[in-house]
């Protein structure tokens, strides 16, 4: 093994170790070498336990950390804005009001009343749709966060079991 290969292997081990330590830092766990292990031995054991926990659980903390917790907000995905809803409602209301106004003999007045009522109703409908979309996005974000947390908990339990098996105390 040449010097460059050893250096790469050492850096890879260091990155694995740091990623494992980052996972525990988030969980607030402390690892103590209960059998007098050296810092070098602890680093080696930590890297090996990280790899074992990753392979046995199928969870990679680096991937989880890099995954965004929420989808980007959708730009009016599926529904009109309140202004668009009000405009659409105004047009529909004006047409309906003109038809009703024609029966009573004053299409102009009927169209104005219909446009006003339609604008109010259309704007309210659009606001309600936006609120529903926001609630759905928040629910999805909460579900994503819960899944990420459950995965990290599973990984951390596996890593802790491995480290305890090698003589470390984890609190």
C-alpha cells in the first residue's frame, strides 16, 4: 500500500468517524472507553461500528442529513391565488348577474351586483384552497421529519450496540 492509498484510507476512516460522531452529537450521546481503549482504538472501533450499523440497518446518516426536510413550496400548485379567484368569480358573477338582470330589466345593475358577489366568493374559495395546500405541506414535512428521526434512532441504536459490545459505555 503506497502512501497516497494509506492517506486516502485514513481520510475515509476519519470522515466515517466524524459522520458517526455527528449522529451521536445530535442524539446527545457520549461514548466512554470503559476498558481503557486508546483514542486511536476508539476511532477505529467507531469507524468499524459505523460501517456495521450502516450495513445492518441499511441507513446512511450522511444521506439522511443531506436530504431536505421539506419539499420546496409549490407555486400555486393546483389552485388560483386569491386575486385570480376573485377575478374569476367576478367574471362569472357578472355574467350570471347580467342574465338575472335581463329578466328584471336592468342588466347593468345585475352584472355589477353579480360581479361583486362573485369576486368575494371566488377570493374566499381561493384562500381556502391555499390554506388546505399549506396544511398538506406542513403535514408532509412533519411526516418526513418523523421518518428521518426514526431512521437515525435505529442507526444510533445499532451503532451503540456495536460500541458497547467492544467495551464502551454510551450515555
